[in-house]
């Protein structure tokens, strides 16, 4: 732009400011000759936010003056500024512009309560200043960690990509595979700790329908549909950095699509794919899904000539279960979820029992199946066809079906990505109905909870892939809708696993009260004070104690002094004692302490009630009948247990003789001993 053009542009703005009339009700100062316009300021925002997480206070000024500038179309510029003030200190001052609202990011404020007021400056000769009511909010500590980008954001080579996968190597190195839409080439990148590095020669390989998986021996297996319409499978050795083709010809069929790759425990690769061909009987095109395994030299068909499924299917995936049993999940042409397993006895694929009854409804999306390494259970996540904002997970343990958890999701149903952690904890990528942001959640204690204190993406996510490390460290790669041609990979806590909240208390030792004697009066029982001390990181709520066991009714327990434990109040206590009027004997009951999310803690309490000294027959009296036991014992006519001996040993000298008999008779006759 030349200097003369710039000059004309600036002159135009000046003329617009001076020639265009300002609105009489807002900006024309001559309209306020008798006084300034009154304004009002309202301050709103979240009542709580986590430290370091972006959250905004919004101050809106009513009746703020503005000027209209004509750039070929009129634009209103609001005048004045808003100061955000706390305890007389200005946190920030923001000038109004195209809106009468100013915002302030509270992410850098310290943890704790804050009370802020928004003060509008007013405009000299036009509008009065105004202040909002004070607004109080709380900055809470980070307790789940922040998501951080792993390397540079948007790591695709030419900016656009599809058909992408995310896996972790045996050493937890992240790898991504995708087709670069700028070149239509297959690319595989690994994260070297600082940046994403290309490890696959993308110059000569067009590709589609990409699968990437880590084998038990640590090698990576990559499959894709090449430009010559054959499925290629290659292996990558992280130690040598070399790629090797399993078969030079691949799987050369016309009209191939939609592959899924998995590896057996012995390193055998299996590949599923859809083959579409012309049927000369029906004179139409038909589809058939097949599975092949690589026997060391060629790809061999698994199952008979009918394949896994004949007809159109969608969202198919292949997995290896216990004892290397093959499972194949898919959505059929009727939009129903199906799971088949390979029966090597009949050399055919059979539908898993019970799935048609357990999952009778239509689905709009089915995520790749996951297999538990601990017990071999199969997990299938899907989105309901009739309720696209609601997703569920089905579990097959080899015998029966169950539903471990459901969650809400919105937007593209293909956001769902489910993986199992090292301890069989379920992890899923979901999109929140509340803020449209995508989160990683885990299923624990019969409920879903968010991993991380923020969404892993800034904008709306259209597609995500999830991987879980051996230490339950989650990684996610995804497309953002605002930049749909870019992917990012993120990890929580900058590579440091963020522990989940734990809900525990100190162990409680078994309790034994001081012995009582028959005939004790109320209040003589020892009252045990039991301290409950929180040792986990999560707040304990709804603390309760309960008695159980055969002698539960023979004890009295008082509820805890407090029913919630947290950082401010980590301990409380309760009491237990024996009931009144117990007869001779030993009484034991179990006390169980429970709280929300906490594994219950149990211990025993014991009370011994001794017989009345001298009352060997337990009639509640000391009589000559009791003294007779001593006489018979001295004569060798009866034997006594240690407890009976102690009851009759009136002087405690360890012997039974005439002196003990005389003491019993004195008690009976009321003679002072």
C-alpha cells in the first residue's frame, strides 16, 4: 500500500469520525448538556475454577457510549475501560471495543477465595463511571493434572491427514500413522522425546485404511491399502530402525477396503478386510469380509470360503482373546452390533452366544473392540442409533454379557475411543454435553470420572484415538474441528502419571475391652474410643459404622462424631462398649467402617464377662452348692477347667482347699471375709 493510499485511508476514518453523527442516545455529548449519562456494570463468572485453567470474569456495561465508524459498513466502538479490582488492587484494565463487555482471565490467581469488583471508567463529558457488585469465586487446586501437548501441535507433514492411528511402543514411545492428504502417502511418525520424527519412507507409498499395532515382541506392524489395490503389511524394528515387508504381493484382490490388524501371542499377524466383487448369479456387486493369517511365507485364509460375514458391514475390528482365540466385531447391514469368534474345530466363524438378546437395538457407531490382558474379557463401545448423544459399553467375559458403564457424548459419534489400562480400568474419550469439550474419562468404583483438570483440546474434536501406557498414562491424538487438517498428541501431566484420588483410612486393630464380672452395673463397661484417620487423597463422605456377627446385639456403638473427612478435618472418632446385663461368657462382634468410594474397613471387638467369684453353677448366687464343688475336687471326684478353678479359688493362692470353702460359706452367711 502506497503512502498516498494510506493517507487517504486515514483521512477517510477522520472524516467518518467527524462527519457521521453520533447516536443521540449514546455518543452525542451535546445530548447530555444537562448531565452525564448514567451507566451500570454487571460482573458475572464461574463460582469456582481450577488453578492454571482458563476461566473468565465478564463485566458488561449498560448504556456505555460508543462511536460509529464507517468502513463501508458501520461499526460501533464502545468507549471507556473496565478495571478488575480486588482489595483495592487493580488486577487488570481492559478497554471496551466492539462490545460493551470486558473479560478477565483468572487462571493466574492464587488458590483460595477471591472477591472482585468491576469498575467502569466512564467517558469525560459523556457518561458516568459505575461499579459492579462484588463477585466472589474460588480458585481450587489442581488435583488431576493438566493436559499438555506432546511435541509441536499439528504434526502432519502437509497439514491435512486422515485414516490415522495411535499406538505406544514397548518402551512407551508414542507412534502415529496416517495418510497425508497433500501427497496421499502413508506416514508413520514417532515422538523422540522432543519432536515428531518420520520413520516411514512416504515418498513411494500411497495408502488408505491404515492400521498400526504393537506386537508382543516390541515390533510395530503397519497395514494399509496400497495404490495397486493390495493390502500391504510391514514390520518395524525399533532397535534397528528397519522396515520389512511380510509379503511382496500383500493381499492382492480387487476392490478391497476396511482392514483391521491384530497380532497373536506367538507373533502371528492376522488381517481382516472387505472384498467386493461382481456376483454373476445375481448380476450385482456383493461384499464379503475375510480374515487371513501370515504363516511365514504367505497369507492363509482363516475360516471357510464364506468368510466372516457376507454382505455390507461397518466399523469392523479384529482382536485376539485368551488362548489366541480370534474375535471379530462389527455393525451389520441391519445396524446391529455383532461379535463373532473363530472355531478352529469347524473352521468357521460363529456368532457369540447372547449378543443378539443383550444388544438388540440399532447403533450408529461401534468403536474398535478391546481385550483385557488380565482376564480376556471383550469390551465393545457403541452409540445408540435412536439416542446419538448416549453411548454405552458392553462386556463379554467368555460366558455372559454385562454393561459396566454408560456415558453421554454429543457431536460426531466417532469421537468414542475406548481402551483398557494395565489394571483393566476402562478409559474412554467422550464429549461433554455441558460444554461441548472433549475429555478422557475412566470408569472406576461404578462411575466415570474425568482425567485431567482441563479438556485435552481447545476446539471441538471431530475424531480421536486413545492409548494407555503400562502405568495408566493416557495419550490421545485427535483432529480439531477448527483446524480439521491437523492432529495433535497430548499426554497428561507432562509425562508424569497423575494418580487417581484414593479413599482410605488407617487400619484399625482388633479391640479387647477390660474383663467384667457377672452382675456388673451399667457404666462399669470400658468404652473404647476408635479413631478414624483419612490417609487417601479423596474426601471421605457418608462415614458410617455397623455391627455384625453372632454377638452384634451384645454391643452398643455410637455413630462417628463427624461423617466427612477432608484436608481440613482428617480425623474423627466413635465409641463402642458392651451392652448391659451380659451373662458370663466371651462376646465378639465385627465392626465395619464404610464411606462413599472407600473399601470398607472391618475389625473385631471382644468383651469377656467372668462368672461371680464362687458362683460355679452360674445361678447368680454364692451358696453351699458352690462350696461342694471344691470338696468333690479335693476328693478327686471331679475335674475343673482353668476357668472354673479360678472362680472357686477365693483367695487367689492357686490352690483349692478348706480355706476357699470357708470363704464361700461366709459369703453365704453374710459374714465379713
